[in-house]
C-alpha cells in the first residue's frame, strides 16, 4: 500500500502482507525485506536515513536500513487509521485512535 519511501541510499515499499521491501536507489536491485507481519496504516515514510511506518494495530516502527538496525518497534496503543506524517524535521504526527492525533518528538528516539 502507498508510495515508495527513500532513506539514505535505499528505497522502501510496503506490500499488503506487512513486509517492507528494500531496494538500492543507485542500482534498483533488491537489498532485502523486513517482515512486520502486520498490516500497515498506509505508506512507509522516509526521514533522513530512517524508514518509519505505523501498523494498523498501533505499533510505531523505525528502521535504519544502512545499519540494518531496528530503532523502534513500540505499541502506541489503540489502532491507526492513517500513515505517519512529518510535521517538521523533529516531529511526527500519528493517529492512534479514532478521535485524536499524537505528536512524537523524533529526537528522543533517534538520538538527535
């Protein structure tokens, strides 16, 4: 679902089975996949060198593809209906229930 995202030298796209497929931007070759095993609430989001996704069951996922390292995979509670959105360089808006939006400071998660 959704559009591809770019993070560093990688492009990522989600499929309907909860997998994130990674591609090398320069060559187009597939570089791997990550199985989240959960449906995503829309597209994967690229932010600098990180990929960000929100699952429909309210889990925030942040990944650094260059380091092949998961930065965050945490439950925010509730259920997400919309993909995450960057408000600016340090704040992320996520929907975790039907009536509100939560703003997350990325600096505390990414160590900025």
